[in-house]
C-alpha cells in the first residue's frame, strides 16, 4: 500500500527527488516551487515524509520562474535550480534564502543540473548542449554538443547523472539513447535499446542503472 504525503504538503506534479543527508527535495511543476521534506525517522526507506521545511520559487526578485530540476551541492548544502524561461541557474539555501544566480549569458533553455564536487553540469535543450561551470566563481569552463544525431550531438538532452565510476550519463531524448561522457565532457559511449524510447532521466543504485523513458 502506498504511503500518502500529508495533505498540507500541496504537491502538484512532483518530478525529481534528490537527497542530501536524510532530507529529500521534491521539484514542483505546476506551482513552480521546491519543497524539502524531513523523512519520518521510523521509516527506514524514507517513503513517508513530515511537513515541508521550506518552499522556494514562484517569483524570484520580481521575475516569475519555471523550475525544472534541482541539485544539492553537498559542501554548502545549497540548492541549485534550473529556471527555464529566465535562462539561468538559481541558488538558494535550504532555509529558502536567495543566494545568487548565474548562467544567463550562456544558457538558453536550461533543463537538467548536476553538482559534483566543484563542477556544475547543466543540460540545455535550447542549445542541445551540456555546459560545465566551476565553483566557487561559477565561471563556464566547458561545453559540448549541438543539434544532431552524431556522437556529442543531442536532440533534447535531459536530466543527467554520474555513475559510481565517475562518468556522466546524459539522456538524449529524441535520439532515443543515453550518451556517456567523462567529467571533462569527452565522449565515451552510447547506450541504446529497442525498448528505450525518449529517455529523460537516469539514476544509479550501486551497480544498477535505471532509465526513465516515455
């Protein structure tokens, strides 16, 4: 039997759940918010949640936002959010305080985001490219991709993930494949299967990879 979230949470079209320590972040679509929940300690697999501890979004510095994806940078525990129509990445604390934003001079339609040590990877469905930014100064230090179907080309790259052996897995949605890159954005491999149509997200659990496709 499914565990129900409390009615006060007000979830609407939740998409992704990244983890930080024992907290969970759930991306809001219709409401354009990020909400964090503390898991109930008695539930070992954290499938049940208490009330939300923070909600950020809807409007940031007077601009309406559409939040698409979230990643948590573990040294600061800041939230990094892709804001699609404003072609930027927003940074918030876990108490809901606005910290900074970046990327608007490079990004067109940022979608997926992944923080890994000092690197921030962003997929852009407008440029059909992957961007690499470096902490702490948030400068853009790498880019790969353009529209196409050859290797290192993309047709709507979505939410990327990093594997246990430190490779990037990028769902290449309308090319019906997952491209594998190094952390310096060098091509390594392409994964395809007849049942994998329009992949949009990748997750790793130990040695297993899970691909969400339409």
